[in-house]
């Protein structure tokens, strides 16, 4: 899913970091958002809803809709679309997955 | 079909509330919880205005003596209680 | 902490206001919920008609270094949850910033068009696809459908193509209480005609010109090829609507149906097309919640995007000391936002007594806003001038 070469935009030089999502380890790049890093790793489901237990992912992409909220290092309801990854960041989806872990 | 993504409110819930007499955005919100979730209506508020339009004589202009209230963003009680302290402290 | 000016929103308007005021000597605080400044400008990449590429990221970087040099205090990853008299700007970590002058430059939000299945992961607002492709450099999907035809969705379709995404088509939304004109092929041809200066392809340009005549509009729709017409190699469908999005854990297919010239759905001929991402474009509306909660009067002007705070020629709202700039004033492009930011920065610097020659400076700054407006490449609403005239009338009445 990563765009390595772009006809107009310069390539980005970024350091690799490691994050975990629901206990599994993934590679990400410093400076990118949690939502982008997970999508680059083919992950679209970021949480399950409270009532219907329905999966939700990125919707507005700019922090307005709060659909992408995840738990980051024990802090709940962090917006994955506007929060940057950090090395060793521990991310957990909210909803049924979080209850299981 | 879902209209309010946060509170998982369906279009038919909203239509039912209007048919049961909800005439204003506020009434729909109170009855269905649409627009009362974490995004505070940023995604569905406009949709609620559109949903109610065919059922009312009240124009969007008039529904607009809008009633946004602070806090307009979610804030934890702990941080709310800290408010009023100056950032330099 | 007391500042000369507190700016909420570090997009193009907020950054330009910060630079203008700080270079005149003001102590400026700039607040944004993102970890980096720039707002939506960071994702903009387009070819200017008579010059080079407009690359938002580069412009943001140069403004960012100016802001650092000028000593503007940045509060990033902070949400503002309220503004209290007179004026206290409340941050979500419990801090508060005080100032006689506040600029609300919080931009716009996207208007949704609900479609059955639109909460499935992989369905996103069109702006999210732009952020992913142009800023994050991750494809929003490998096979992407775009729903909703407007200046923003056409621009982003091109962004996605440049990023190597297979855009399977641009479709109408289904006719319902929320899509309104956006589901109507006739209205869309008329709309495309207002964009014909964008001229993404010669046929569209021709249709655009023809579309200005009503009788031809109907003909245009009737003869519109059922397989769509290609814009930059992407099929643009004016006679097909996406009526449902299917997928359990993630988007798998869109259901496409033929529509008549008024957007009414045909009974048969539904077709399923495999995609892993669907982007909905319903247009933009100004975010007015902070201004409204602070007691600023608002007005409803459709051509400017809906509810907006009432403001005067100097971009001051009905609450003295609270200003607006950028998309908070109505939906327009980044260059207008930047010029508006400069105008506010200038007005406030003068009120603070930091610069002399007030009326002349303000006149120049206003002229710049108008010039950027006239030269805008993308006009978000064909009736923009009407909308602005309405606003000016309302503002005069208020004063």
C-alpha cells in the first residue's frame, strides 16, 4: 500500500520504527500517523462500536469524526489519524478486541 | 442506514422520532441520541438538518440560532478541573 | 499566559496571520490539534495553469521555519474546547491562553452523504484519501471508487492516479434526502460547466461549455456514454449511482445502478464492482462551533458552505476581538485563506499599536484577498460571488 515513488512529490527519508497493534508487531515510519502505518500493513479495522460491535476504520482522516479512536499505551480514545507513531508504541483497538486482550 | 455514526442511530429511528412529534434538532437529539456522541455532531448535524427539512416549516436559517455549547470538544473531567490554571504555572 | 493574539488552527490562514502579526512584533500563540502545522494545505498538489506545481508541503515548510524564527509559541496536539470572555481560550489539557484578540481559523469539515454500508472500514471521506496519498504516502486502497462529483473529488481523483492508485470510476451518489443536487445528472453537467476552466480533458471542456445552455444539458445527459467518459483515464459516470457499499470487515464491492436524467434509479441493471476503498465527496462546510459557542452571531449562506459566523470587511465577528479567516469564513481555496490570514494579522497589529499607516495597509491587504479570489483556480461553489454579496449586505445591515 505504500507509495514509494511519486511523480511530483519528493521521496521521504524516514526512520523505521516498531509498533504493536493488538499484540502483534508491525513496522512503521517515524512521522507517519498510526492510521497510515496500520493501513500500510493492510489493517483497516481500528475499533468495534459499543452497541452493534461493528467494525470501523478511518473515516474523515483529519480528527473530526473520532471514528479511528484507539487505545495507545493505556490512554483511551486517541485519534489514530492525527497521532504519530513512536517506536515501541502499544496500540489496542477499542471494542470487542480490547475486551479480549 | 446509519446516520449518526457515533451513537449508531439509523435513519428510520430519526424518521420515527419526527413522526412521533420531534420538531426540532434538539428534540430529535434528545429522543434518539443522534448528534450526542463523541464527535458532537460534526458528521451528522448537517444530515439531521436535512432529514427534518421535509417535515417542518422551519428553515435551516431559522434552526440556526445554533446551540453549540462549550465544551465543543471532548475533555476529561480531570483536565476540566485543571482549567483556569494559567499555562505558565 | 497572556498573548497579543491567540490563533486557533495552524492551517494556511492561521499560519499567515501568525507570521504577519509576529513580524510586526506581536506575541502570538498558535494552537492546533495536529502534531504538525499546515492543516489541509499539506496535502495539496496541483499544476497551476500558467506556472509550476503548487506543492502544499513545501509552502508549509517555509512558513513553519518563519514561525520558528519569529518566536511564535506553538501549542500542537491541543484541542480548543471553548472561548470565554474576554478572551480566554481553553485547551483540552486544562491550560488556558488569554488575549484581547482571537483568530478562529479552524477550517472546514466534510459534509457526509450516507449510503447503505458507509460505515464499513475502507469507506472514507474524500479528504482522508488525499491525506493518506499526498501526506502519509499510503494508498487509501488499491481499487478505489469515488462517489460524488465536485472540484475536490476530481482533484483528488487525479492525486490518487498520480500516486499509482487504480481509480475504478467517479460515480454519482444515490438520490436521497442527503445527496440532493449531487445525485442529479442534469445539475452535475451544469456544475461541471462552471468548472470548465479546470478543463481536465477536452471533451469535458466541450461538455462544460455546452452545459451552460439548458436544452443542451438534457441532450448532453441523454447522449452521455453509458460506459462513462474518461477524465485523466478515470471513468466519470454521470448516469450511474453507487447505491450500496458491501463488505463485512472491510469494503469488498460497490453496487452501481443506472439513473435517468433526474437521478431517479432504474429498477434493473444493478452491477457489482469489486473495490477495497470507496471515497464519498459531499462537499465542505465551515466549522463554526467555537465561534457560535463564544456568542458570535451566525448566518446561513449556502454558496459559502452553510452556517458561517457573521463578519465584517476586516474579518471581525460580532464579538469584538474575535476574528475569522480561511474556510471558517466560507469555502474557498488556500490562497484566499492565506491572504485573509495576512489581513487579520495586519488589522490586529494596527489595533495593538505595533504599526502605523493603518488604513493604507488594510486597504492593500483587502485588495490581496480580492485578487486571490479572482485568480482562484478552483471555485468550490459556482455562486460564490452571490454568496459573498449576501454576506456583505448582512454585515452592513448589522453595523
